[in-house]
C-alpha cells in the first residue's frame, strides 16, 4: 500500500511506477533528507506539536536508517517512488505509527527542494575547493616558467610575442570569475523552503527560523508558492558550471593544439594521454578532448532545465523531478573534470625552444616597429603603412626582420636609427609591454601577487562556510 494510497482503489500500473519513480537517482539525497527530517522533528517537539519523546524516537530511527543506507543494508523498493517516502516508510516500520507523525506540517514539495538546496550548497563548496586547487597549480606553473616567450595569437595567426606565463594567467582570471560566480550562486540558494507545506504554508504553529538556523540557511523563504516551485538555483548552478566548462574547454583546445607535432609547444604527461589501437606511434590528448567534449553535456543540462521550467504554472509540478539527474550529472562532470584537468596541468611540460622559434617567424614585432616610428613623431597610421611595406618586402625576399640592415630600413623611412635592432628583438618586445595588465615580466609578476591574494581570499571564504 502506498503512503498516499487512501483515496485509491486500483494498484498503480507497473510501468507508471517505473516511469514516475525518482528513487533510482534521488537516493543520493538521503543524508540531506534525513538531516532535514531530524531538524523538522525537533522543531515539531519544540513547538509542542509532538512530544519530546516522540521526537527522540524519530531522531533515533532516522539515524539508524542513515546507517543502514550507508552500510548498504537498506532495501530500496521502487514502489516507494522516491527517497522521501522510502525513508518515511522505513521509519514507520522501525518505530511504529509514531513515525507517521514526522510528515506533520510538511510536504514532499518543500522537503525535496530543501534537500536539493542542502545538497547543492555542499557541492558548491567541493567544486570551489577543486577550483582553488586548479588555480594554485596554474599559478605555480606560471611562476615556474616565467621567462618563456611564445607567440600570442589573434585569429590563430601569430600576432605579438607574449610570455607563456601571461597566457596561463589569462586562464587564472577566468577561473577567478568562475569562483566569484559560485559564491554568488551559493548566496542565492541560501534560503530555506521547509514550512511552505505543499504550497500554501501550514496551520501548525511551526518555527521556520529555528529550522533555517539548524540547517545552516541564511534566511527563510518569503513566499510558500515560490519556495516549492523555485528551481532558479539549479539553473544558476548549471549556468555557472557551463561557463566554467567553457573556460576549461578553451584551455583544452589550446593544449590539444600545442601538443601537436606542428606546434610542439608543450608535452602532456604520458599518464594523461592515451594510445591508438592501430597506430603504434600515437600519443593522443584524449583527456583534453574529453573535457572539451563533456562541456556539451553540461550546457545541455542548462538548456534542459530552462525548458523544464519555462511553461510551469505555480506551484509544484512533477516536471520538477527532472531537475535532479541533470544537476547530479553536471556536478559529477564538473568535479571529475576539475580533478583530471588539474592533474594534467601539474605534469605539463612546456617546450621553450619551440615556442621561441615560433616567435621568430611571422614578423611578430611589426607592431613594435610601427610603435618605434610613432615614437619618432610619425602618425601611427603612417608608421603602420611603412612597416606593412617592409613586411611585404621581406616576404618577397623570403627573409626576416633580423636580416635587414640599416640601409634597408632607411629605404622605407629616414626615421630609422641603429636602435631599431634592439626594438625588433622578441625579448625586448615583450618587456616593452609595461602597461597595467601587459605582458612585461614585471606586469606578469604583478599578476602573480594579485592571484596569490585572490587564492587566499577564496580559501578564507571556503573555510567560513
Ligand atoms: N520525487 C519528487 C521530486 O523529485 C518529490 C516531490 C513529489 N511531490 C509530489 N507531490 N508528487 O520532485
């Protein structure tokens, strides 16, 4: 007999049971569910709605159930529909009809969303920890390799030389924004739904502030209809997770490219690559590719959740049950991805020679040359034109800037002097970019300092939650 079976004469169709059940996946919420139930029982007793003795029997029963589930001794039955009813049924079996009082002043509608918020708040902290770990490894890699020069690109065409560390730090700041978004997301979801009942609130004299405090929520949900039907916090998380995956995917795309024979800028550790079943020589960047690929499923969950929500009238609708698998998969994907990516990064070996070589062809210092003429008083637009002609000349001759002598330069502009030979050195080009946030080594070191402070702030926030 179903816990809700009173008004039914017929048995639920088996296929319907299977179709509607969330138990196969929402059992993952058991700890949060029991935590919420324990606080709810204590609140009922505190408010005189049940006796102290009844509450303590419930609490003991719930703790036993938690142990049973943890130890794999709990028998799950799909006929229970979901984790909430599975636990309630087990409680009644354990402590008798008193167990049936637990659901006083409560509905599965406010229960499930409380569980989900508890679950996600905790997962956000885990994701946050992993993200800080990644930022640390990234910062170390950048610090260790200061001095390596590589081509910076636009349109994937060699553009201007930059420090490899500068390039790495660009990702640091993307991840920094992801961390901030996670923090916001945590704040937004820090609202306690229990006590909203099915949709209207309850006539029992409950104490929602007590429940919120005991469960570690910042505040009580203001509107019962909103509280039971709101899944914005799931969307928020999926959006934050999606953008984080975008950043990881972009990084991985570069790692895939850089580890090719053609680029050869880096070598990925063997432990983070795989072989081919047919081509014995292959060492493939499958981890990086999978991270790039798995971003798709996280974006998919975001789109899926928006679609689930968009046509729902207030308040609870069973469609909302579709929130869980999407969220769980996104959480798992992001956590695994962060772990494996951080490992891959920790063992990544840059190849300074190859990177440097790539800066020597492609006239990457052409802008420096134009800036030089501009410094001598030529309007930048004219300087651009002059250097464009020099590039065209070199291309025809098949030579690089290095091979030009002062006479060659002066054919294009009388403003050129001996000091042009210093200007066109790649090392001098990078060091000349002294503007705030630029690639000169001092400015990159400045970023290291900022990054270290940000990491310390992030860690402080994680410790405080
Ligand atoms: N398993 C349900 C869910 O995940 C729990 C809430 C069910 N409520 C209801 N009235 N059927 O959303």
